[in-house]
C-alpha cells in the first residue's frame, strides 16, 4: 500500500519541488514517531508493561494509563510549540514555503501516531500482531483516496497536496480508534495510577539514554532531509558562492528510492525484529534460549536480506519504472531513482541485522551500547553525506553513505554483543550464511541473464514483464535451492515450524 501511495504521488506531481516539499513535511511527524512512538518510549515501555502484565494485570493497566496520559501531554505541548514555530518561520519569509505550510498541516499527526505505536507495543505483549501491523494500511488508504479523489478538483496543485496532508491527520485519528478497538478486549485503562509511579520512574531512567541516542539519530534524519530539501526551503541555495549540488527534486527521488529498499526491510527485516523482541525480553535470564533466538533471527534476516540486496541491485531500473513512471514521472526520472537505489540496496541485510541486534541489547537492558554505536555512525553518516553530495554521485551519495554506515554499525554491534551472547555467530549461523550466499550468487546470475535477454525499455509494460520474470526466477532459485539444501529458514519464513 505504501508503494501504491508513493506511485500515485510520483505520477501526479512528478519529480518537482512540490513532491519534495511534501516528503520533507511528512518526515517531521515521522521523526517524532520513531523517537517517542516506535523508538525510545516503546522500547522502554514494553519490558515494564510485560513484567507488570505477568505479575499483576491491574498494575499493568495503571502503568499503561499513566504512560499514555503523560505522552499525550508531552506531545500535545510539542505540537503547539511546533505549530507556533512554523508559523513564525513562514511569516519571516518573503516567499511562501510549500514545505513549511505542509508541515503545519501534518504536524498534528505526530501525537496520534505516537499513541498508536504505544498501543502496538501493548498488543505485542498480548501476542497480538495483526491489528498494529495493519494500522499503516489505514494511513495509506486515506492518502491514496485523497490523491485520486481530488484530481481536477483544485486548480493549484499545492491545494491538492494540502488536502492529502489533511487526510494524513484524519488517518491518524482513525488509527487511534482502530488501536483502541484492538486493545479493548485486553483492557488497558484504569482510574488509579498511584501504585505504578515507581515503575514509571524506572521506565523514564531506561528511556532517557535512548532518547539521547535516538534523538541524535533523528536529528541526523532531519539533517539528511534538510540536505536533500535545501533547494525547496530557501530561495538562494548557493553556499559560499558555490552552486548547491542537489536539485529541487532531490528529496522526492531520495524518498522514492528509500521506499523500494524499505519494502523488503519492512516486510521481513523489521518484522522479524518486532516479533522476537517480546520473546527476547522473556528469555533475558535464560542464556541458552536467548542465544538460540538471536541465532534464528540473524539467520532469518540474512536469508531474506542478502538475496533482496542482490535482487534490488539487478532490477532497480525496471522496478522504479513499474512503481513510479507515468503521467508526470518520466523514464529519465525512474533512472535517477534507480541510480539512488543502487546505493541503498547492497546493505538491506545490514539494515535488517541492526534491528535484530539492537533488540537483543535492549532485551538485556543494555541501552547505552547501541546508543553509543548509533551516535558514532550518525556523525560518520553526516560527514559522508556532506562529502559525497559534492562528488558526481550527487543525491546518490546520501544513499551510499547510509549503506556504508549500516555495514560499519552492524559489524561493531556484532562484536559488542558478545558480552551478552557467548557466541553470537556459531557454526550453524556461519553455515547458514554461506549457503545463503551461494544461493544468492546463483540467483543473481539467473536474474542477470533474464534481464539481459529481455533488456527493459522505457515502456512500463515491458518493464513489468521483465520485473515479473526476474522476480519469479529469483524466488524460484532461492526457494528450490533452499528446499534441496534443506535450509530450515525456508520453513521458518513460511511459518511451518515454531
């Protein structure tokens, strides 16, 4: 659904400044979502809520009520201050900024989606994963409906995009209601919260270092967005007399390339980390079980991530063409997105492993180690960003910087987690990775042959045929090869074994 949404944006608005302005404005509430929703608060909240739920369900209700009420007050205040700040920035400009105006419209989505993330953490403790996983479909559905529903209704494209921004906020309200309906059968609200004040303080102490680390990461995310969006935010984008190397469509093209590599990452990589985290928190005192779960998670994300990396590298151009090309989005624009995807794709396996390893540290109540590593990689990523955009890579330099830092980060985390897991990589893990690498190599050769035989053209339909054939051949090679080699990861991914 996210790909359909972004395909609609690309076709309706093309690689122009308005699409980049929208994605920058949409980035702001999502940064807070990652920080307060799915990030520091959710990770600190889940172990406390899980412990209370198993010891005294009534205390768990009080703890959830106190946490959500405090969150609403904090994020509500931030939203009001943010709206005033954006209004002041707009009033100071001689020319209106589409990015800032859209940000004002979508900022109220921030507290809503953060509450949804906390409800999702609660549902995970109750071993309920379907409703929180389906919540983004509501957001994408509202956005797609507004994108297509207002075609031809507004003479000014900016007004059309503002209508999409309003739909984001409405979707946030519906997501909150959806989450409340899902959690209702387990109960979460209590009128009394006095008995959980100490546990709330424990959660805050656990959360503060994560906020420092994740805050740095999210600031870096915003800086990445500023780097890509600079031409759309200011009238004169030159720096010290030098012409800025990125164009007005940089933020849009970067976001579209991110969506393509995030597809396998979100469907499999983050899904694995999300599913094993509650299990790891339960096993944090049982070293053998904890180690086995970590081994299985690391094997599974590489089993999916390594072929996904190779596949995305090979099909990057027909994939970008099929998903985004049409109407106002040309084949040349698709090739630009493909060139950026080439920078992101090689590290899909690394992005996935980072999530699994970080959840392992968190389950062991070791918050600072991944934070310190993340802060170092954030600084390195920013330095690489500011260097590579001035090379011929231009916007693709931002993607290559992300991939390089991800490989470095996962290597450091793998080394440091040894203090919690005696052997994070044993013979079974190494053997699994090696067979996956062989399957990936064979798959890559077969897919490359298909693409060479059916060399994709600028046409969407021809690219669709090439893409479908390449995916079928790639999946068949990995699937049949895994079956013949009796790789248990194939059964795990199909849910056939516990």
